């Protein structure tokens, strides 16, 4: 065996017993051997370190482009300072987001949401809106308390889509929509407006899981679709249901690419014309398997949508180490949608796709 | 079952960096970006420069976290601010003198300059390895990376590069590594 192989074996932890002992003794007694080993290890450490740092850099760039936009530009930093002082701490977040204007090339598909992107001249208006919102929101809560019935008093300042992932009242949606929310309601034609809270989020994938607070709402849920961990092929037919407006809207197309924006392999590119409000909707294959979640589109190109792969979402749910928390997906023994025609599939899926209404007040 | 997500503490972030926890990384990145952005932009930097400085700061922290004995003896915010400040000052000094520096954080940690120094030295060394590797050419560079970084087996490597058997591949790897050492070390210790 060459000495280099001996080094490699030692570093890989493959030396045992008397071999290991002999190796360690030689390190101690033979200074040339020791020096050669140290050089060997230094070189290989540097190689590995280069690799580690590169992958960390890639992750950081990805996080950056999700949260601060690839081309975030500064309009005026002084302005944000003044605002911070005048409006207090909580407002500072909104102010800096507005002042550090975001020129995001990937549009996030929630309706509204322009609030934070307004430019300098409109910043003063922001606070009034925020105050107004707070008032309306209290009104809504009051209404819900007294009547407990459907109310359309106020439009939410952000709306999008979400869908059930199990029979316990868990609803998956987009993180960019619910991030910083004061209150989040969901509703559809089968379910009256009901309040939810965020119980999980993964900003790197832009997903969040909401839980319906009132357990009675999901009492009789029987989700018809399965969450599909495998990827499907380019050219395969796909469809989605979402709430670009108050009523549910169906969209279909095909899988255009196995990777998304910036060659992100956590996403698919799809040819479904998605619109603001589609964010957080399920992406299904012809058999009614959920294969992804609608994320966004390129603002400059029509008919180009992106969806986060189910596979990545499942992975994200199972790697929450903090509390070793896991979120269970409903997995019906049989996919009841497989042999149905599309309109029948939609009838069964629609009750589990929700209009998500987000109220933010800071 | 699921508990509501707790607020991450400084030690959660450090633990997260150590374990490659992407949720913690993302949360950390978001938490202090604006602080560093504000500092760099207020001191003659662009937002692109701020992004670079901030990411390098996270990498310095990552390097420190990899040392199991590393204990943070100040607030994480102070550490990050101090490292970023140090990195940016070095950039500014390259282009001339620094006057009227605007600060946005009260505490500045003196130790940070040492950490930045050893980080830059490390970066230089890595750069040198990468240069040596590119001088080495193909298939040596890829072969070494496959074996040492991607941890591919000799059998897989021999198949990938079309060697007749894994002993041949092993021989090739040996020669490549010796050449790399010759390029990298001025006086490399030859032992075989």
C-alpha cells in the first residue's frame, strides 16, 4: 500500500486495531511522515472546504433572490431612517422593504401585495392604509364573533390559494403571501370563511402550512388526491385550481421543464397561464396526484409558470429537526380520481382548494 | 404533533449553521441583512457590494461554527455587524482612506478583525488550490474532486473515466495527487 493510500484510509476512518496504532505511532516518531501527512490533509481539507463554501454561497444567493430580489436597488437610505424614527419599530420593516425598492424579476402571484413595493412618494400613504386596515380588521373579527356568518365587509390586502394536505385541517399555501400576516382566513364554496394560523413555514421553498383553528370545519374531510413524491416527465399534462378572483378558476397546460427560474431544480416550469392569486394552488397530474405547488411566474413572459415540486415539500416537512416535527399528508389508500374524467375530478378536488385571505397591519 | 415554530435564538442559528439546517440559514440571512445593507450603503457602497459583504460575513461565521469549541461571547448581531464592518473597511481602504464612517450598531467586537484575517488567509489558500487544480488540467482535476470531494468509489471513477480496472484508476489518482502537491507546495514532502 502506498503511503498516500494509508493517509486516505486513516482520514476515512478505515484503519483499525494494530494498523491504526502503528499509524499513530509513526506519526509521533517519524517527522517526515508526519509532515507529509499534514500536507496531505491540508490540501484535501482545502478542497472540501472550497466545495462546502460554494454550496453555502449558492444557498445564500438563492435565499437572497427569494427575499430581497436579485436586483434590489436602494432609492434612498436616509428616507428609511427618518421613517423608522417617526413610525416606530414595527413599521421599519415595511419601510425598508418599500424604500429598498424591489425590482423582482419573478413575480409572486398573490393579488395585491403592492403595498410594500410602492416607491418613495407613496410611502406616506402607506401608514394611512395600514391604519385603515387595522380598523377594518377589527370590524371583521367583531362581525365574525357576533354573527359567525359569512361576511364580505372588507377585502383582504392579499389573496391567494391554498389546499388541504390532510384530513386534520392543514392547508398548504405560499409563504410570501402569509409572511407577516396579522390574520389569515380561508374560504370556498363548501367552507365558510374560517380563521387559520401558521404552524410551519419554509421560506427557502416559499411554502407555509396553515391550520384551521376550528376543528369542526375539517371534521368530514376526505381528501381525494395523493401527494406524489416522484417527478413527472416533460410534456405530461398538468392542471391547477386557484383563486385569481373570488371564484375558483381551472387552468391546464403541460410540464415545460424539470427546473425552474435560475435552473432551480426544486421547481418545475409549467405552461399554465397563471395569474396573481394562483400562488399556493395545487399542481396536479392527469391522475389527480398533487405533484407541486404553484409558486410564481416571470413577470416579463406570459404563459410561463413555476411550481415547487411535491418531492421538495415532503423533504422539507421531514427535515424539521428543531422539534422533530412532521406533518402528515393524507394518503388515501386508493387515488379515487384516477379513472374519472376531468370535470368529475375537479368536482371532488374543489372542496379542498381554498381562497386564502391575508390581513396585514403591522 | 406540530408545535408552533419557536423564535430562533442565537445558539439555534449557530447550531443550524453547524448542521446545515436550511430553515435556520434562511431565517438568519433575513434577520441581519438590512443591518449590513444599511451600513455598507451608508458608507459609499452599493447594494451589490452589501450583498457580497453580507454573504462573506455569513461564511466567516460558518467557518467559526465548524470549530466545535467555538463559543459566541457576544450577541450574534454584534458579531455579524463587526465582521461585516471589518470586511467593508478592508474594501474601502483598498480604494483610499476612510473618513467619517457611519455606524449603526453600538458595540463593535475587536476579535472580529482576527477572524476576518484568518478567513482571508484561508480564502487565499483555497484560491491557490483551485489554481493548482486548473493548472493540473483534465482528467486529473475532476478525478481528484470525484474521489476526495464527491467521495466516489474507485470502481465508479474507473467506469466514469474509462479505465480498465479500479487499480488503474487508483494509479492515475495517485499520479494526479502527487502532481497537485508539487504545484501547491513549494517544497512538498515526498514520502514514497
